[in-house]
């Protein structure tokens, strides 16, 4: 109860944190020493100082402290540990809540040598009164003692030096150097301790009886009054020894390994106990869980069925596949006596995790057809799994946002801790794909990818969910057909299944581009599709011919846009007047169209002829042939009566080598001999034109021509032009821009000057108000302008003829 619970378990203190209180929070751990100083733990310090932090199962975090851990206080077999835990919603630990807890545990009795194999370190502690290392253990290393005394005398710490032994060398560390290298060393009044992280440099991997061990062979020197003493602080912890056979975990631990038994001559088992989560189990409890503990001559073996009580499954992912691993925290305590150490206690804490095993997830469709609701259950999941987001039509959304896309998601929890997720989506949601099946049946398809997160590793995996529900809610398109004399029409009312169906006439896809090419009508406003096809077209079928008319039909098929399978067919049939096939023009021209009827498959329409077989069709399509000829040609017969003249001919088809037609279409054109036609005529007076004065720019040209024909103007290089008095000059004024046929050029005044300046004096009027100068001895002559290849708008030109003259003053000639 509460955020944490504490438990004394032999030489270990365990603190269990409930994730219910610390969910989605960042945690920091610290231990508080006797001076009140908090030492924050990280992985390195934890393994050096005898602390372990693990996630023991789905719902709790476990903190363990050794009785001889740093900053703990040991007095008269009672050790006290004070732990400080901070929890914050942010990684910078701002506004963190602090939880402080202090607990004391009594641990007795201490054996002469205690070995602990924790998950992140190895620990060995020995009594200071232990005898010196036996002769054969150090007889080849007397130099350890030779160099010991001078240095030890200056050391203040109780432990002075530690020497690690390797087959090829040995390496000595002073206390400060050992601490810097990550080793933990400590002494009490009665014990010497060495703690080695599994990552330490001096660790060796050795094999004993087929089992691999992490091992350290070391000697620790410490001061005791006036003496320097040395103790054997060798340590070994099994790395492997776990097998999986027939759904059973088999853990084997050799009993007496060489490194820990050097110098001893006889061994005697004192106690072998085992358990789970540091709790020892009695033989009865083991039997109820189907555990088997075997103590043989050379090894201790523990067998645990996979999935048995005491362990737990946790979710795992391998190559994107969902699965699980079974985890159990076993521990083994082996006590034995030997001639060297007396009583040794070896405690091994072993977290065993089975190999990955794929677990199939059940996807159950419980859709409610009456409520038109997709209802899908996905599971089962272990408690360490959480649904975090969904991918809907390529868009990833978080679970809280899924409701905006029409998705309702909730979690179902079961008594055994497992859970499932339920997803509900209305049939009419845009993300539910609809697919027409048959008759009135329609499939509603949910296609969504669920993304899950595994706690506490934050590893993710995805589960694609595709499920289909069938409902009788299909509304098929329906059609109405009619004809208007020249066209066949189909009006198709869309249902709820044909949004993507494609219109085909025969095997021809009727696209907007194709319809435009053939002058067909094709319109779709979302609710209706309208198709219009002319009576004479290659996609119309002609079924029969009677005097009442020609029966024509249009067949349209709607096909699936993916498989192109036929979904439904519509058709319209009408009889068209025979007059639609023939046109009798007043000038004696006849246009006749022959059609190919259904059932005459071997008819080559291009080989149709008239009575005169040299008269062949001028236009041929797949189903029609059109002839255009004069009534006096192509073998046309003529008949008279009192009022009309009738011209007759026929369209024929002959098989090769035969003179008997297999196709014959007779036609006739009648013209009235006398005919009076009333034409209605109504005259309306146009309003007189109105002219609004205005100002603007006009582009004009003035040219001088050589002759009265106005065909050959003088060119620029021919100026100045020399003429005799009274010799004719032919002028043309033209409006160049704008070229508007509604405009007319009128010349008001025109005058001549003695210089190039239009305003110079003297001046002589040539035209006054558009008329010749009446005072001129040789009056100006105006010429009409007619249409020609050069003149497109005669009203834009004015031409006049002037006799050559000169300016005089009295009897003198005026010159410029």
C-alpha cells in the first residue's frame, strides 16, 4: 500500500515502488548517509556501492540495497538504509516530489565468507579473523608481502591494497585507484568487503564443469593493529547454465568450483535453498508450483515449468512480430563447510528470461448491423502494452484524437491482468471502404493499423486490422431512357455502390474526352449520369426496319473500376422515322444513309452500292454508309403524276460473284411540280444613325499617283516631282487605322502652301467643306473609289485631281 513497500530479505533490503503512483514520471534515486548528504545513484555508482534497480514486473519498480552498501550504517548486525526518491513530470526534474524512507534490517548470523551474485555486481565479504591464505595458494607470490610493509604503514584506510591475479600477470591497486576503477571496498569491525561490477576490467570468463563464470581472483590487504593481513577475496558468479527443454527452464549451478575452493580439502553441504523474488520456498510450495530442486553430488539443478506461478510474461517484439517472453527471478542459496573457510554462503540471484515466442493476436468482429456500427476487439495483450496511435488512410493520429475521425476506442481489463482493445466505427465513416458484392449486399471494410507501446522499454509494434462486415444496404443505380427524334438518351440515377463504376458502350469506355470526340452528351452532377447518343452513330444498334420506322437501341454497361467486371446494364430502344435516313434537297441532291442491322454480321457496309454500282458511299462508319448524288444519276428512276415528280433508287449489297442482292433498301424523293409558297415579310424602319462628335487620333496617308488609274504611286526616291503648269496631279487620302467598315473618310478642307509648313502663307484652297474651290480657274475634280485587290474599304479613301499651278505676287513668281 502507498507509493512504496519495504522488506528485509537476509542481507538485502528491498524497496518496491508502485507504478500506480509513479506512472509517466521521471525518477531519480539517492541514498542518504549518516550526515544527511544525499548521494544520487547512477548505474556506475549503483554497481560499485551495492544497489540494484530493476523493473520486477508490469506494475512495480524494485530497489535493492546490500547490507554492506555504501552510505548504509551497520551496527551490531543491524544495517540501516535511507533512500530518497524524486518524481517529476519533466526530465529536468523540476517541481519534483520527494519521497524519503529509512529502514533498518537485522541480519544474523554472518558466515565466515559470504558471496552474493546480484544482477549488476558481485560481492564477497570475509571475516577478518580468517586464517592466512594456505601455503599452496601464495607460495609462488612472496613478493606480495615483500613490498607490502613500507606502503601500508603510510595508508590511513583499513584496506590498503588489492591485488588481482591473472594467469600471465598480476595487478595491484591502492584503495583510491580501485575506487576510481569502479570497485567497491569496505571494512567493518569484523569484515572485509570487495564489490566488483560485471563491467570491471579485471573480470575473467572461466569455465568450470561446462558452465561459464564471471570470475575475479584477488587478494586484499588490510591493516589490523600493527599487522598487515591478507585475505583471499576471490569471487565467481555463473553467467549461463540455463537450458529450455519441453517448456521447462533448467538451471544448473556446479557446487564446488575451483576458484572458490582453492586450498580446501574436504566439503560438506550445510544448506541448499531456493526461491523466487528472494523469498525462499518450502518443498511443499515448490511441489504446488511444480518446481523441482535437485541437489546432486556435483551440481544443484532447479527446474521450473515455463508459465509457472512466481514468474510473469512480458511482451516482446522480434522482427516486427508480437510475442512474449516468460521471466522469473530465481535465487539460490548454497551453504557449505570446507577445511579452509569453515562456513561459506553463496547467494545467486538469477533473472531468467525465456526466448521469444510469437503470440497470435485475435481480431474479433462483433459488428452491430442494426446500429450500423463496426465493433472490433483486438487482443489479448499483457498489462505492459498500451495502444498509442492509429494509422487511418495513411494518417497517423493519437488515440485521443481518433474520435475526430469517427473512432471510439476503449480498453477492457480482465481479472488476470490481461486486456483487450475495442474499436468502434460507424459504417458511414469516410474511412470505412464500401464494396458492392451482389444483389443488395454491400461489404463494409475497416482497414486500420494500430501502434502499441511496451512499458517500460517504450518499444513499439504495429498490428494491421482488416475486417469486413456485410450488410443489406446496397442501392443499385437505376435508369430512365427516352428518345427525342434524333438522339437516344439514358438518365442514370446513382445508388450508393456505383460512385467509381465506369460507363461502357460495348467495350468502349465512355470518357468525357471520347464523348466530345464523337459529339456525344455526357454529364454527371454527382446524383445523375446523363448519356445522349445521336441516332446515326457507330455505337447504336439497328434492330429492324418497318414502314413505321427503324428500331434503334443503345446499350450501356457500368463496370467495376478495378476488375472491369460487369456490374449492371441499361438500354433504351426507340423507333425513328425513316425520314431520318434521307434528305431530298431542292437542288436535286439526295443524301441517303443505309444502316447495318443486328444479325447481319457478314455485311461489309463499305461495299454497299446504288443501282448504278459505280455509285458508292461517300462516308462509311462501322454501322452506316452515306450516299450523296443527284437525282439524274446513279440509275435513279423518275415518275410523274399530276402534281409531283418522284425519283426512286435503292441501296444494294451483293455477295462476291452474285447478282442477287442480299440487302435492299428502297427510297424515293418527291418534288411538287407546281407549288406556291407564302413568305411572311415584315419591314421595320431602322432608326437614323446618330453621330457623336469626339476627338482622337487617326492614321492617315496622302499619296501622289502618276496616272488617273491610281495604280502606280510615286516612290520616295522619285521626289521632288517636276510637273508643267496645268498638268494633272492625282492625290489619294487613305484612312489607315482603325480598319472599321462602319467608318467613312470625309475631307473637309484641303489647301496648298508655298513651303513644307502647313501654316505658312500664302495658301490656296483646293477643297472647301468637301467641295471644289469655286474661285479656282481649274476646279478640283473628285474621283470615285471602287473595290479592288488593294482597296478593301472604299469608304476609307478619297481621290481628287488638281491642275499644276504656282504662287505669284503681281507679275512676279513666288518661290520658297
